[in-house]
C-alpha cells in the first residue's frame, strides 16, 4: 500500500501538468472555432461586376431602383409604395 501511495505522489505533478496542457489546447481550439464561426456569420461587403467594372452592391442599390425606373411610386428605401 505504501508503494502505491509513493507512486501516486510521484505521478501527481505530471498528471496535473498534462491536464493543464490539455485544457489549454481545448481552449485555443474553441477560440479558433468561435472566431471562424463569427467570421462566417459576419456580413461582408460584397461587390459584383457590372459592364466589366467592380461595383459596390450597396451603393448600386441605393442609387438605382428598378421600380422607380418603371415609373411606379416608391418610398425613401426604393420599395413600392402602396396607398
């Protein structure tokens, strides 16, 4: 019984050090996965090609309303106004 007690006391620091190391690895992996998930769901500025030129999509929408081009009444957002 005494030998087992000595063996446990000898292995205790190694066990604790490995446990801390595994916990750090898990924490880093969780942070990386979280960062990837956040970057995946964050809206990113998009652009598309119009007549061979790169155009900012938000700027293109704010300047042009196809409904307004047809002569229909629109609100300040460029949406069809229903009266």
